[in-house]
C-alpha cells in the first residue's frame, strides 16, 4: 500500500462537463483504465471523496457514485481506517491437484510465506482420522500465511504424518509443501477436497487484513500418494476479494 494517497490529476484535465456522458461515468471509466493498465498500482490508496470533489470541482455524490462503480466491479475496496484502496489482481485458482505456491507462481505472482508455527504433537482422534493413523501417533502441524506480491492471500494449516517430522520453518519459507514432498520422492496422486465458506475467526482477520467476522473461502483437502497413504491433510482459508476457485463442468 502506498504511504500517501494517489490521485493522477492528468487523467481528468479534459472532463466534458457539458456533454451527454455523465461526469460520474467519465471519472469511473478513467480510473478503471488507469487501474487496469497499472498507472494506479495495486495496493494504492485514493484520496478521500471530499478531496477528490474539491480537486475536480464536483459534488461529493458524483464522486461517490464514480467510486462505487469500481467497488462494485471489484477494482476498489473501502477499508475502515485505511480508505479507498486498489485491490490486488484476483487469483482464479483451477481446482486441480496443485499447491497454492505453484499456482501463484504459474500466473506471474511472487509468493512468499510467513510460518506461524511448526508443532510436533500426538494425533488427536480428529487428526488421526484425517491422516488415517492411530490416535497418539506423532504428527506435525504447520500453520502459515501465504502472500502474493506481499499481500496476504491465505492462512494454511496442514497436518503431516511421521515421515515429515523433520520439515522445518526454513524449508517452508523457501518452497511450497508439495514441492518439498516431491523432492523427497513423494508422488501425490489423488486428493479428496471440499470447498466452502464461513466467517473469519480467531486471528484470521488480522492475518488476512480483513474485517472481523468477514467472509473467507475455505478448502479442506486430504492428499494421497501412489500407494494410497495419506501424505497431508490441509485446512485452508482464503480472502474472497482476491481469490476464487475455477472448475470445468462436463455434461454426461
């Protein structure tokens, strides 16, 4: 996010104040073009509506309607305490057996990871059921925040069986989990996956920079190797303003 609000004055020097095209539409269309071509970069803040109106000699309702047009299109977001901000490019993730790290890299984003915890514990009944192990088996629980171009996209929690007890925070900061597994000779062949939505809870709003109780997309996944053994169980949540799942449906 820019330290100071931005306003590209040069975009509005030739507004047609007497023509048939409404002024709010002229403003919104020029802002949209500037956002899409990168003149106004993702994460930048706009000046507030009063300041914009004073600069352009327009009423606040006209400016508000122009801004709302872009909010409705998902190009701007209003955040309490921050103001009006250009959103990051939305990530449309295909529903395939890939990791978020791989998908972000594939579409040109720069993924980074903040490891919140790497804990070794004895599997509870629930964890044992997910990993198809006996309760009390030593497992590893990892929790991370995945960023795309320094913007938080997802909170990722994974359970790993005993074979991966030596995975470290440093490993996870450098590479995606599936990449680490493949480097160890693990071939992930199939996964059971459930996609849903809920309200953010706990520390998720702070980690994802979203309002308290705001919506998040969720994905629960259990992945199996070529022999049918469970190699990881994941429970992830994603920012819905920056993220969506994409799939192709074929008629039978």
